[in-house]
């Protein structure tokens, strides 16, 4: 269940947000959206692929955490095993929205923070306070606001990045076949990657245009990140060995 509300200091004064990690708080994700400006941090630890939204048909870059639904191999004993957690995970239970405001008789759109008050991270008993006792945003909420702003512009840029990749026909569908030490197999479908042959064949003009927007670096980071599949396999096999006991 979700219940999205515009965050305000009157109605939501007593609310706190639990920042611990755990499946009970929705961290059992097998992938999450990311964006080019985040690739530098993400690619050091997670594989980056592209995924197609089955409802909209749109492609977007994702950081991969596991091989099947609700499998986050970096979430062990309710601890996230890597220091960097993508912003699309960290921002929960908050969302950024638009609100029409009128100033000097002129209407314009203003970004505002929404919160899912039914999210398991939301509590009145424990966690980080959202507002100071005598009014004003808490340091935690200020941090969240900055995070949402970065995420907002990052996801906008991500759409333009994908559009550029599609225009240059650089994305191709692939199926990742994984065989584990116990003989079981997983096939991941619905994912896309960069076609390296088409990348190499791009004109100097196209490469320059990608470079000027920072997208060429993002492409190479995404490709380099895919070596992290080996780490995912290692984590999965370790969990199987532990379960076998």
C-alpha cells in the first residue's frame, strides 16, 4: 500500500524515517534506476545495464543487484555490503513532485517533496526526524531535498542519454545466461547493453557530440561496470554454499 502526501511541517511534524537497511524496508530490489552523472559511483560496484519498462516501453539505465526478482545480493544480515547506495534507493520514502504556485500574479511550477506515509520506513517511534522541535527542516530533510534535486535532474538527463543512444542505434537486447556452482541456471531477459561494434563504427562527429555532453564517458563506464557480474556470481555462490551448510 502507498499513500502519497505533500510533505508539510504541520501534518507530518512527528514523522521520522528509519535509515537502516533491510528487506523489510524494501531493499530487496534486484535492480534500480540510475543516471549518467551517477555512473562514476555506481560502476565501481554494480553492473550497469538498460531495462525496458513493460508498461511504457521506455528504456532506462539500471544498477543490477541480483539475478531474480527480490534478490539483492548486496543486502546481507540487514546490511548493505557496499558503501555507495544509488540515490533512487536512498531517496525512499520520498518523491519529488511539481506544484503550481502564483507569485506576483504569475503562475509557475515549483518542485516540492512528497512522502509515502505508508512506507515501512516511516515511523513515529524511531529514525531520523524530518522537522526540528520548534520548526524548520531537520538536517536530514535538507539532505533529502538535495538528494531529490540531484535525482530529478539526473533522471531528466538519463532520458536524453537514452534517446541519444537509440538515435545512434547503440543499444541492443541481450539475454544473460548464468550458471551457478550448484548447476542451477538463470536467464535474465528484458535487458539491453551497448553494441560495441556500432560504437567503434561511429563517426568522429558523433563521438564528439557524445563527448561534449558527457555521454561518451558514461558509455564507457557502463561497459566497464559489466565486469562486476563476476562479483554478483561470487556472492550468489557464497550464499548457496552457506545455505548448503
